[in-house]
C-alpha cells in the first residue's frame, strides 16, 4: 500500500508538543502515514520532513507579523507547491491561526477535495469572533481543547471534536522522562519561566531576573535559602539566558539561579510557586497545582490594538478557563519588579491567599480532560480520512 502523505504545520514549541503526540498516535493507527511540513524537534524525531525551522514562523503580535510578511508568504507558497507535487489530500494545521488559516485558504484554492483539519481553535471567544465564518468555509474538522468551545462550533454547524488538552498527558510523560534536579538542603525553590519563544525571552528575562534578585534579598533577610530554577526549551536563546544569569550573579553573588534545559516539568514540580510568561505553560503549572504569577509584554502598537479588539479581560489560560482572575496578571508596564515582588511575597507569606489560589487552580485542572487527547484526535482524523471517496486507507 502506498504511503498516505499528510501535510502538518505548527508555528511554535507548544504546537510541536501537540503535533508530536498526534503523529505518534496516527502512526499507531496506520503505519502508512508519512508527514511533511513544518514542526519542531519533537515532530522531526518522529519522522516529519520539515521544510523550515519552527523559529522562522515565530512571531508575536501584529508588528511581528508585518515585519515577517514576505518571509511567511514565501514559506506558505512553498508548502502549497509541495502539497500539489505530492498529491496531498490531508492537512493538519496546529494552532498559529494567522498563518495557518491563510495557508488553509491557499490549499483549498489549489487542491480539489483536500481535507483540512485544524487542531486548537483560534481564540474567537476572546477576539475576532467573525473568524468563525472563514473557518466554516475552510475547515473540515476542528479539534477542540476546551468544553465551552464546542457550543460555538455546534451553533455554526462546523464539524468538530472535543479532544481535551494534551497538557494532561504531556506533563506526566515529561516528568517521568525528566531528570532529578539536586537542591541544597533546606532551600526554598522558586521556578522562573520567561517563555519558549525568543521574543518572550527577550522581553521578560530582565524583569524576571530583577524580581528574583529582590526576592532573594528579602528571603535571605528572613533566614530563608531561595533557589531560582530557570528551565528553558529554546536552544537558540540558551546563550542569552546564561549570559543574563551571569550578569545578575555578578551584581548579587548570593543569587542562586539553576539553569535547566528541557526539564521544565521537574522544575515546576519543585517550585513553591512559578513566575512565568502567559501561554500554554500556565496549564502545565496548573497540572502541578502550583500558585503562579503571569507576565506578558508585547510591542506598544500590538498591545494598543489588542486592548481595543479583545473581548475578555484575561490573558492567562488558567484565568480564561476559570473566568476570573485566580492568578495575578502583569501586562506591559505593569510587568515590573515592584509588582512581581509584591505578589510573590503575598504568595509566600499569606497562607490563606495561597491556598485559595491553589483551590481555584485545581478546578481548572479538572476541566482539562483525562489525558487521552492525542488518541481521540488521531481517531477523529482517521475517521475523516476514511470517509473520503478517494481514501486509500484500509
């Protein structure tokens, strides 16, 4: 039997985690699946033929997208041409809606009967709800992470499947495959996570390290022994992170920062609380039921526009899912050491405040599914492919 080639595209590291889990399950269901497109190391290790570095697609906000428009357009054209040459009939687009919805439109125009699966709904419930009409024309199956999204897609008659969030299973696997992180006796570990995307790291690393230095000073005066765990998954930014750590250690030699590569789950599990960038990582922290402080910084222009189009007041996924500010968010100019340190000390010193936050985080955790999201998603995709008159699956 000939291989059934699938174009699969993700634009950031969280998408690579989703894609690798999905690819693994699809191969279990049918060994004749082969994959080409764009993905990260996890997907490449599973056999993806990737035509571009995942970082080439990495942009944040409107300004970033405008600056990279020509490059992104060239990448999209290349993927369409590759799909045509391979007579590809199945496409899986993971998150990254600005690029991937445009790519879906290009593919639908060029390839007859192509099936487009979108994994992770664009946040239409937060902004740009009118995207639902574009989705209804382009997407043959929407794979949903959260229960409240299903009502939206059912209302508009768009084929969908609620699969739950892969973070449930991914975090368990990451923890099991991780390595022990040795800590000094009687230490007080705090986990600091400036983000996986290069732009996040560059914007958030300084305020996080400045805050860590101040927290270190306060806790040492209280005869505590703080240790700051800094996990990183973006190898491109390793040099910058290490240089910054050395820079801050020169200012305060008592500052104990432990740099860790590709071992985030163990670092989160050890931390008494976590200071981190907004994004999927907040759900990873929720899986360990840890208090957190959520940070976000973007260009002035992107933030200015965003404030006028976003229809919900939250940016952190744990807050969005709970529909309340269960964890503090510091955005833009509020993302500064004064605010971060003040909130950190409240988490450390106010037991009732900390326990209430943990209780609310536990409620979010319970709504993330049972850990079978990749299996459910793969099954829905195989069912869609098999229903096609031209399907070669058996």
